[in-house]
C-alpha cells in the first residue's frame, strides 16, 4: 500500500483533510496532526513505513529543549538524553522522529540523501 501524507508548505506537519468537506484543511497542532496520521496507520495495521522526502539533516538538541517525540525517538534509538543528542531534522527528519515516537518502524528510502540516510538506519 502506498500512502502519501500531504504536509503544510515549508514544514512536515501533516495536512489533514476534513471528512465532511474535502477542501477544508486544518492545522490544530503538530502533535494532534501527527496523532491523527499515526491513528490512521494503526487502524490500517501498518507496522513498518518506507519513507522518503526531500529535506533531511541532523541537529544537536540540548536536553532542556528536547520535545516529547524527540525524547521517545532518542530512547528507541538508545541515545543518551543527559547531553545534547543528534536528532534527525528538517521535513523528512521530523517525520521520522514523529512516526518512530508513535511506534512505527521506519525504513528510509535511499532515493533521497543516501549519505545522510545511513545515520538513521
């Protein structure tokens, strides 16, 4: 199955289409929108996601600035959050963090940034 997650322009927040009016798109919060997408995938029985995107980078996040999704991602990846952690960033990186934090196994596609993608496999 192929599922394309549309996002708001210039960020990785999923663009949710209202079921009653297919033209109404809303952006509650990043967490809520990712929860909706994660819920849809869970209902479909999705366990693994092959992901690709255009923008992937890595940033060092200080412990006091780490988000809940980044913290969960760090725990899954076995990273030490008592010091700055190197987390995937940009659109693709944030999608990886958000989906892994919701329990999905992420299988990055080598279509985009093959040198950087090795860091998260």
